C-alpha cells in the first residue's frame, strides 16, 4: 500500500513525498547490514593498522549516523592482509561504538608492527527502539 498518509485531528496536511534515498537514509538510522547483498563475496574491505606485532585495530564509519549507539555484530573471512600476504586472525572485538562509527580489534598470526593492512568484514548495526 502506497500513497496513504494518516492524520491526527481534523486538519489535513499536504502529502509528504520522499525519494527512495531519503526513506533509505531514515531507515538506516535504525538498522544497517553491510554488505546488504547475498552474493559472494559477502564482505566489504576496510583498512586497518597493525600494532605491536600481534593485533590489528580498525575503525569504520556507518553509512548514516544511527539514532543512538547501536548494538553491533561483525564477521570476517578470517584473514588480515598486509603487503600481499594473508594472515589468519582471531575473533574480532568491537569497541568504542558511537552513533557515527565503530572501532574493532583482533589478534593476528602475522604482519609487521606499524604497517597498514586490511580486512574483509560484514556487520549489522541495530539501534531499533
């Protein structure tokens, strides 16, 4: 059903038309799933920085600011990439979640202290009422 607007009281107002993009942005304040498709590979790629020889740290900005700090679930393909090499990593810990972004961290089986690398990951962010 489309093209319907409910009103409270006796006064009607002009119908509010919003584009698909506007509606999507409003919805993304409550829930985001990245990537949203089901095709393979089912991950996005984001940079991270390798620190202290055994861990990587990364931050990621949400597509739209959430209405409040969301609960986040994150998964990866299990590898950390640096200078053409792939290294396995442990479970990802999500921390410092705000309305705009999140930070995540994991231990890894290799890499070079201070080098930049990357990780493939997907997540859901939920700030529903």
